[in-house]
C-alpha cells in the first residue's frame, strides 16, 4: 500500500469515526476540491467545513467499499455512502433543508491526489438527484 492509499483510508476512517482533527489533518493547506453541490472549493478550512456539513446531516455516516484503487500519488474509492438524515442538510446554494429522518444509500466515488502525506486535490462524486430522491425532497412526477 502506498502513501495515497494510506491517506485516503485514514480520511475515510476518520469520517466514519467523526474524528474532526484527523479529517482536517488529511488535507494540505492549499488543497482544491471539486464537489457535486458547491463546485470547486479551495483551502483546508473550506473543505473541512464541507465534510462537516455532511457529517452533521448524517451523523451515522458509513462508507461501504466496492473498489479501492491506487496509482502513484492518486487513490480512488468506489462505494456507497450510507446514513440517516437526522441533521439539517446544507445545499450548494447555502439553503439549509430540515432533517427528513430517512436513511440513504448513494453510490459515490472519491479521487484524491496525495503529496507529502496530505491530500492536495480531492474530487467527490455522488448522484445528487438520487440523494434528494431518497430523502423524499424531489417533487412527485
């Protein structure tokens, strides 16, 4: 296992353990991330805030791995994000949606670039429409 794999595993484990200190330490100060909801966000503090919003909305967050990959300084995880929406969910617009109490299981993928033991670039992928549908927040069609 290389450094990239070790750091992304550490981040995922910290997310599931709600270890906020380790989550922040996994990211470089000048990290850049691309998210489905907010587009590009820059800096450790902004990405830390992004991850905490999700953990606050889904305090029982878990990640079910389907595949783990590593190539050089890049680690990729494919799997399912699961959790129960018991906290407010902050949308990309800044709007806050009240908790629905519904359990979700949404397929996701993370791609992380690691340099000197920290993530310098992180791409988060998950289906927002599937998430909103499972939460019962889409209009009936």
